[in-house]
């Protein structure tokens, strides 16, 4: 089993940074987005975006695997 590429790991860390390390910038209740407090909207948005980031990281690893098999 090979280690994941640095690019795939970096892409996989994007949701973590977006959810956990950006708290000082989005920790607000007063603005409402789609009827939700902004902080709840932000977290739900990153849950959805996490799927896209993981799919992209998987695509990077699949391309890497195909490149080494040639």
C-alpha cells in the first residue's frame, strides 16, 4: 500500500481548515443565510464541499496510480 500524494493530502485538509481553523472569521449569528444563522450555514456548506474535496483527492490518487502502472 502506497502513501497518498502530498497534493491529495492537501486537498483532503481543505475541509478541516474550512470548518475548524476559520472559526474567528465566521462565528456570528446575526447574518442569516437561507434562514439559517451564518455559523450553521457555514458548517453545512463545508459538509457538502467535503464530498467534492474528497472526490478530487480520489481523482488525484487514481490518476497517480494509472500513471505508475504504465
